[in-house]
């Protein structure tokens, strides 16, 4: 609670107001944010926070020409109090019978205050406020319980005191007029006896020095005591703790003694989550010695009475029970305020409201009445309100979307701590996050946060090959204002998506090689490529990459494996062909997940036996997969002395005469058959093996010759008179360009599929083909290819893809040419050229032009019998240079 010298969040502007107020009354000043109200025997001045930010307020009383600073002690002694909420809304309360109040016959009261505002401890703004209230009639005894003092005033009128009119109202002449000698000493008070309850006597000057207030107005004796004085004491009345001061005042004139007492509640409040219940004893025994009758009961807020309509609207209840007067106030009513707290870094709230209870009772068989008014600030105990995190993340949107709340308006989000760094709210938004503050009609707020899955602060894990789990552990750094009290709130977010695009392997063959292309998935090259190489799995390392001519870009890589390479396993051998196989495997490390595999087997032309007319035979023995332990070096013909002319770990080459090495001859009709056999030697002395056993291997060599076969040839030559000339012909040759769906060039986009949509750097596979021709002497050569933004091949801007039959070396991502081999669709490979590019876009003034791109090519049809210039072959000149 702030009293008279406190830090508030406003600056008071220069204003001076004065005037008469009816009881009760409230009137705003000429400046917004400053209001005054006469509330019975109390004046209230209200200053709201719009007047200043971060200033220190000091209040001085004006007594004629004197300026008296009101300290905490002097304020309680003189009947002043201040209530200020944490945001600078300030209320100044002053008793009309307080010190430095200009009192006109206890009817009209004028108070002057000087308000001084200090900003940053430097600049000072001074504001004078003058307020006037009228209050009449007074009760015989009036007791005021304010937040920092207790006050009792008693009527000092004798039956002989004459009555006269002042300001249109009946008032008594002062009691000093009735007792003339009373004015010989200040206040006419000699001494005071405090009942604690034991009597303790003080002279007036000693009592004032101790902090008590005592004065005599024209009609009343006023005694005032701060709380928790040495001469006050506590009692329980009907179970409610109360603080009491009781004093007998002695006057020098006529030995007059006046007994005064005040009792103010210091408790009696019961809290639930929804209702505050305040109990005040119906019969306050320190003040009442006989039966009394309650004449009036009033409830108010901040000293202002409320009528029944307002009480019903706010669901307030005022009940007079047998032993207590009970006030019920719903927690959260609009007359109070909530406040945030963070004890032990945990979020709590309190609710504060200041009800007023005003009673008027009269003792039986007398005309003496008592007006009893209590201003009683109430603050609930700390109520825990742990914030909640509402996770509204939709994994398909690839963004964490959470809401944190609910908080009061005095909580600010300062920063967010991630796993590797702390970012302020501004830094979060600058990074591409979306941090927002949402306000609601009840003055509460929430904070929302959106973080893309793609940000590096989001942790990622793959529990299986297809699924990604996204983690975002964070701590919200919050601050309670204006105390600047920090507290954190942790949160852990998790979302999973089956969003992993696995890498894939495609392959094809021609008459000499295997061609493999590995397309990267969404995790790029975060995998290992394994090859079954020479019978065991081996990583495609730098050595193998160089051996198999590895080429690649940002989307894929390719290798070329000759069918005779160690990576090719021989499955089956025919007299004129061999079936070979290459196995590739993609593994994710370290989980050893198999992402893709391909086992590609193809037939390749291979002559294993050749029979010559001079009676010589050559035979090639091949080590096949089924005899993996075979060492070809030890193979022999039937005559074990006939060994290979050449051998390595995969082949054995034999050359021999048909009449040697154990070759047999057989006749069938008009055919003569020679046979021999390649195998391992089985005699013990000659046997040489590798491995734990000798594999079974037999390769039969056969030659067939026709008996009695005679070929007669006759020819006649005549001189040529003229050189031969080709007859000219007329025809149409059609060349088309198509886009393949992938590197296999098996499926192509159709007319209805265009335009084809691709992401940046995603490969596009083009095929240019000569149609309706089977002439093997014609070859298609791509001279130039380029891209434009418009269908017109001459339009600008444009970008070269192929220049003079070669890649555009100015391009960071070079055009890749792909080999063409004969298959069921491709009859003449020379009629087709294939190439791929990475998808790109044009820019203008650093802005991306998201428009269609058209690709054009100039193709040259060349006579393969006359290679020259551009017809030397696709990029042949560059290769030679």
C-alpha cells in the first residue's frame, strides 16, 4: 500500500478545482484523470494512471501560508490515507476533521493539498488542489476506521449552548462560548488517560509526540490513533479480531472529563474461490454498554455508498444477522482488481477490493446516536493459476501452433529460451516466428507462438524410415509488472509426420554397361550406398566412385558399371551371351534401415567359344556366382596338361587344336562334332584348390563342321564408266522433344499434362528423337538448346542450356547428357539424344518471376559416314580438346 510518498505510474498535470459539494457527491476536475468526492465525513480525491508514467508523488498539506509535508506518521496522526494500485490509480482520503482542514463551524470544510511529481528523480511538477465539502448533521459520536488510523469524534454541546444559523443550517454556538475560560490553553485539553486496558496517563504534548491526534473543533472533540500503538490493544468480538483504543480526556476548565473509544476490525474475512465474506460484529462491545437499535446500514466501495440496484447488479449482499453484519462480494467484481504474483517462480493471482460498512445505531432510552464507518481493504490469499499450453499444431501445416495462458494484463512475455539460444519477442518475429499477444474483454491475455518445423531450433528425429518426429522444447520468460518479477513457464512440443521421401534407385543396361541413377529423397544424401562388390557388400566410397565414373548434382547421382567389373556377378553363361547382375543397397546410418535396393540383371553379348576353319578353337570359361569359390587359374581341359593361356579371378582363356587336349570327335550324318570339357583336375597329385571344398564346375566346348561342304564362287569384273550417283529423293523427317517423368525415360508427360510443375533444382529429363526413320547412318546432334519466358523462341530473356552441342559452362548446374541404349522402344540409339537440367526460374530486379518456362532446341541430322564439324558427335570437339 502506498502512503503519501510513493512511486506511481502517472504525472499530474497542473489543475486547481474548488467548490461546494452536496453529501455524497462526486465531480471530475477540469482535467481528465482527476476526480473528487465528498463521502460523508470523508473527502476522496482520485487520480488515475493516465496522468503520469513512472513518477514519484509527494503530498503536502496547505495550512494558510504554511506547507506541511505529510509523512506516513503525520498522515495517520492527522487523518489522511492513500490507496494506490500497482498501476498508479491513486485515491487520497482525508477526514473532514483532520489537521490542516479549514473548518467553518463543523459544517463547511476546505482542504488544500500540494501534489509534487518527480520524474526520474530530476524534474518536479507542482499541483495545487483545493476541495470544499459540507457535512451536516453530525451524529453524537462518529467513528471512522480508515486503513492507517482510527478516529472518534464526540459532540461537545451542553444543553445551555445557544443555537444559531450558519450557511442556512442550524448549528450550536461553540462550547468555548459557553465556557469562556476554556480557551486559556491550546485545545483546552490538559491530559489524557489511555486504557490499555490498564490506565496510562499522558499530557497532551506527550500524546501528540507519541503519534496521537487530539483536537477540539467548535462543537466536537476529535481523538485519533494510528494502528498498533503502544496504548491500543486487540480483542475478539464475536470471533472477529478488533483493535481498540479507549481514552479519557481531561480539561483544565471545570475538571471536565470526556470518555472516547474506537474499535476497528482487523479481520473477520472468509475466502472461497468465488466469494469474499466479511463479518463485522453486530454488537461491538468496546463501544456499546447497553442495548442499541440499528437505524441504518449501508454498504459501499472506496467510501462511496451503493444503492440496492447497484448492489444487485454486482451481486453484493449485505445481511444483518443475529451476531454479525455480513458483506458478501464475488471475487472478480468490477470494483476491485486482480494482480499477478510469482512467488517461487510460480504464477499466482490475488484480488483486491475495498468495501465500506456504515452503521448508525442509537442507545435505547437516549438520543445519543453513533455513526460507525469502516473502510476495509481486502486482498485474497495467493491463488495459484498455473498457465496452460494449448497445442493446436496441425502436422500437415508443418508449423508448431501453441497458445499460452491465461494471464492478467500485468504480465508481459519478454523472451523465449530454446535449446541453443534465447530470443526476445522481437527477435522471434524477425526470425520468421509468429509471436502475438491476444487481449480479451475481461482484461486477461494470452500469448500465441508459431514456429515452422523447418527452423534449425526445431529438433528432428526419425523413429522409422518414413516418419519424422519434430521436438520443440522451450521456456517462456514472463515478467510481472510493475514489480519486474520474472517467472518461467516450460513447454515441450512434439509432432510427427510421415513426410520422409526416400531415395530411389533406377537402372538400365546397354550392350556393355549397367547404368544406375540414385535420386535423393527429402534428406538429400544422408544415406550410404552399398554395392555387392566381388562377393561382399562395400560402401560406394571415393575409390569406387572414381572407378565407376560417378557424376551427380543436387538431386541425384549416377554411376556406370561395365558388365565385366567386379561389382557385376555372373549368373548364367550361354554360347553367345552372359547374364550379369549388379546389386545396390541404400542404408540409413546408424539405424541400418534399408531405404531402397535394386538388383538389376541383364544379358550382354559374349562369345565363349570360337571354332576356326584351320582346326583351332578358343574357349572362355567364366566363374559364375554358383561356384563362388572357384579359382579359374586351376581349370584345365580333359588333358590336364592343357591349362589356360590366360586367367584371372573371373575368367580362364583356352586356345588349342582340335586334335589335342583330349578332344573327341563324333559324326552325325553330314556333321562332324568336336568336344572337350573345361573342369577342375581331380587327380590327387594335380589337384589344387582354394577354400574348404572343390566346387563342381564343367564347361563343355563344342565345334560343328559340315562334311563334304564345298563353296564355289564366281565373279566377273567390268570397268565402271562413271562414278555412282545417288538418286535424289524428297521426304519429310520429323524431330520431336519430350519431357520424361524420370531418368528411366520410360514414361513421358502427355499434352494434357502441360504445363509441368517442378520445384527449384528438381531435375527435368528431356528427349529429342528423330521420328519415322530407321536409317542407321543418321545421327541426331543437339546444336543449341535454350529456355525463354515466352513461347516465341526468339523472345527475351533467355538462358542457354546447350551451346555448340556442349553444356553451357556459365551455368552453375551443368546440363547432363544421358546415354541411349537399344531396347524394345529404341531401335536406333543414334536417333535419340537425352539430357537433363535442374529446374530454375528467371529473376527481374531481384524478384522471382513465377511464370512458365519454354525450352527450345536446334537439332542437326548428320550422316554418320561423314563426321565433320558439328556432326563429329555430341560435344565431340570439347572432348577432343
